[in-house]
C-alpha cells in the first residue's frame, strides 16, 4: 500500500515550512541551525508529526494542523527552554520507531 496523496501533501507542506524557516508558529525562533548541528532534534520533530497525524480509512488526513502544532512545539521548547508544551507530550507522541 502506498501513502495517500493527502498524507503526502501534509508531509510535504510541513517539511517545506520547517526547512525554509517560514513556519508561522516559529517566527522569531532561531531553529534552522538545528539542521546541520543537531539533527536529532529534527528527527524528533518529524517523529512527533508522524506519530500524531491521523488518517481515515481512505488515507485522508484528519488533523494536519494539530500534528504540525505538536511537532513545532517541540522545536520551540528545544530552542527556548522556558517554553512549556501544553499539554505535555505523552509517551506515544515522542516514540522513535
């Protein structure tokens, strides 16, 4: 089975805004250096996105913006230790597979 166009589009959009430094929820956060200096932070960000995103039985994405928010909150908390992720991550959200 292939990933749906809906998931592919959600992943592509998220990746573009993260990699370009233009994600609206990260304005003012200096995170682009993580790509070359701390790749495990980027790995964790994408793991959270993949763990949180939900698809219906036809492969249509149900919660792209929520999955983005949970992932972006990780980057913000990584770069700004005073930022509190709310609600705190559950174990299944941060699991690396």
